[in-house]
C-alpha cells in the first residue's frame, strides 16, 4: 500500500488558467480541511470510526454490504453518485475486520470493483472509485504503521477526500457564476446539479438573466431543471429538443454538465449535448461545461460508438411497429473542439489542459 502520495489532492495550487476570472490559486486541500469539523477529526483519530448512514438508521446489526451502503448514500438527492461511492468505500474501511494492511487493501479493492460492476455504464462512479483508491491508499507512512494506526489514517484520508468532493460543487459555482452576465440568456440541456448550483448562486448575487431549458426527453430532465430555476425566481423558457438551432440566435451561451470528462478534453453527457454544442459553435456562441474532477475519466472515445452502451427506454406515445429499430442511447460524446471552457474544482480549464490534469490526478 505504500506509494509516492497523491500530489494532486495533497497540494493543488496554480493551474493553467491565465487571466481567467475567479481562478483557484490556493492549495485545494485547504478546502477539505476547512470543511472538516475539528471535533469529528479528533474522534476519527481516537476511535478510527465515524458514523455511516446505515449506522444512523440503527442498522449496526445488519451484515455490511458496500452496495447497500452506496444505495443508502445515493438516496440523498443532493449527493452525486461518485460521492456516494466515496462515502461507501470509507465505510468499508470503518467496518473492516482485517488484521493486516494488506488484507484491508484487498478488501477495499474488492469493494471498489463491486461498486464499479454495479453500474458499468456510470463514468463518474468508476472514476470516483479509482480516484478514491489512489488518494486514500497511496501514502508511504502506512507501511510503517500497525493495523490500528493504519486503519485510522485511511479513514481520515477517506473522510477528507469525501469532504473535498462534497465541496467541489460549491467551488465550481463560485468560478462559473462570474461568467453569468446581467441580461444574458443561457441555454441548458438536461438536468445538472452543478449547473443548477451556478445559476442559483448567480441569481442570489443579484444578477438578472434568463434560462432556456430543452425538454430533455425522454426523462424530461429539462422540465425538472426549469422547475428548480422557476422556484428561485429565474425567468425560464422550455423548448422542445429539436428547437435548439431555432432558438440559438437568441442565446448568449450554452452551459451544460457532464457525465464524464475524457482524456481528449471532450465530454460524455446526455444525448443531444453534441448537437447543441455543434449549433452553438457554428453561431459563435461559447460552450461552457461544469464538471467535478471526480468525473475525469481515463477514456479516449474516438466516435459516438466508442463508448460503453448506456440505454434507456424511449416512449413515442404512439405504437411503433415491432420491426422498426429504435435508437435508445442515453448519452453522446462531444469532442473538445466544440467546447470553450470547463468549470471544475481544479480551476477553469481549456479542453486542451484536461489531459494534463488527468495525468496528474492519476499519478
């Protein structure tokens, strides 16, 4: 379990954003340490345990399952899938009965693989598990410590990584809201918590803007986004997905989230993102992506079919003959040339800088 450490998470200072507004220049780890209550930190060091949601539900007598723990965290509406996985893996360390650090490492790796297998189509789930393993287990001090001290150190690092990930959305919102100008009209596609957070923060800071939401069929994710924005007083218009080009001349920018950010600097997101970005760029409209660093994945798709299939049921509301083929893909790949900037908790990045960030994250 010994390693060289994880420099990207232990000290994230200075990045390639030039004079971009709102750039993050302090060490990224300070965010986590500011978010962790000191009292809980002391409890962690002294007991090597912290409470999981299952324990809070008085389930301590229930046989532990990393999938059940993950689903418990995932049920919290504001918690991203990757963060739920990070919390579940931390609980694995807490509940482990391993007597050696090697045994604990094997147990943790098995749990990580089980989570990734639970949904093989989830990019953020897989990336979150991989980054957790690299951050938490790569510390050279562990080989010199006994199981009790080593376990306590792993729990502390796991909790810290969880707090970093939880705070990612707040950091991105602070960066992204600087790009929301008074009087601007913003197009969104699909439902993204981090995009919603940016727009809510901009509105709370007194900025006056309007948002156009695509309907996001077949799950109507854009309707959900419109409801959330309307609730905080943001003027919203809903359009059908096929009206993106028709509406684009009245749009000032396209702002979307991402299921995954890949090595090329492109993104994988809800299907329709690619065509919206193409239309925007053809009309010289900026395309901004908001994505947490735990969605950075070691993938390099070459085309739309070069991805693991993620299918969904499509309801056309009218009978479809059995022999008619239906395209059921849930997401598409948007190449980097159609993107302007990415708002991340590592800073504001150009698509070309993403590969460097990925290399550093996975070192």
